[in-house]
C-alpha cells in the first residue's frame, strides 16, 4: 500500500500549527522533537535560542497509514522562508458531515477561497488557506 505523508515547513510556528491541526483532526503526536535535543546537530552553535526551541520534527497520525509531519525552518542554518503557496493538501473524506467539520475547523482564522458547495463533477468541495498559510482542499465524492 502506498501512502503519501505531507511534510510541512513553517517559519517558527510549527508547534502552534500542529497543536491547531491536532485540535481539528484529533489524536496524539507520534513524535515531537526540538532542535535543542538533537545531539551533535551541525550548525547548532550558529542557532539562536529561539531557533533551538523550534520543532525539528513532529508527526501527527491521521489514520489509514497517513501522517502529517512538519518542521520549523532555521534561517541561521540557511533554510529559506516557508510561504506555503506551492502546494495544497487535499483531504478526501467519507461524508458531507466530515467535510463540513474539517473545513470549518481548519479554515478558522484563515481565508476561504471557495466555500464548500456541490460541484459539477459530483462532489462537495471547497478550498481555503489556513491561518498558518497552508492551502487546503476538502472533497467529498458523492456515491455514484
């Protein structure tokens, strides 16, 4: 079975973003590690105290072998700024109610681009950018 696990990068607010995602999806983190806890991290001497407190890796299982993962970018290590506009995460859900719940939860504080609505291709679909700059699509395919 093939799974694709999105890995998101943030500009210092990974922990806040993933606590938000956990509040919407439920569950618990598989792992959460800070840069300060990595033994022998190359470039650590150049990192600010704030960067050392950042999230090196976090994993939130979503079920069915899917995991949402993330990390903070570290400018002192040469990581570019993350702006989230080069990818959208598409959630395919099992019911209209689940679509409404996830759309409402994840879009809170963000910018709705296309509200959930019935689409010509036989789905209930909507798009938004969350309050952390990540683009999402929620799709429920009506049974045929």
